[in-house]
C-alpha cells in the first residue's frame, strides 16, 4: 500500500495534498485490483497538470493500455473506490 503519496513533488501549491492507494495482483486468475483510499487534486485549475491522473495498466512494450472509465488523463477525486482489471480481454469492473 502506498500511503500519503504527494500529488506533485514539483509544485509548491500541491505540497499538502496526498493520495493513498493499493494495487493487488492475482497471478493465477489474471486479475489486477486497484484500491483507492483517497485521491485528491491540488486545486480546481484545469491548466494545472498536477490535477490530472490516470488509473490503468499497460503491457511491457507499452503498445496496449487499459484505463478505468473517467480516469484517463482526467481531473478526479476518489474515496474508498475499487477498480478491477480482468485479463486477458481486460474487462474493467
């Protein structure tokens, strides 16, 4: 589990915002769960790149990607949310 990860280490305006999340890999069933305890944004500025995030997975060659609906290069917050990626056809639940 990653706890209190800074939103951005490069922007002073984001120094007090953090997120906590966990990724669980189930090797025998090809399932990947992403649990977000909390995910915040710095502010409501759509021009602030630190507000944007992606929840997803990609293959080792970075030629195939799967992202959660509404969470691809998007500005969002989340609390106690779970997202499941089920491979090989990658159904997102």
